[in-house]
């Protein structure tokens, strides 16, 4: 595969960023649910990695909503 093909594959999965960037005490963004490590490494991930990060982030957001306030 060439670099152009790799770039197109990575572009298929858009960043889950909601522009509500604030980290909680565990370095998880309260807007998108990604960890700071996932945010910083996003551009280097392939499609499979991005799908995994999006799923993990969504699960974190659901868990956050279920916590008692």
C-alpha cells in the first residue's frame, strides 16, 4: 500500500472530538471520552485502532452518565 491509500483509510474514521475539551481527574476528556494518550496518538492510528478508541471512548461516556451525582 502506498502513503496516499493509507491516508484515505485513516480519514474514514473521523475524530470523536466534540470541541468540549476538558480532562477529568483521570485524564479522560469529558467531551469525547478519550484518554489523553488516545487523543495524542489519534493521528498515528490505523482504521482498526480508531474504531477501538471510539468504542472505548463511547463506553467511558456511558459509564460517566450512569454514575450517581
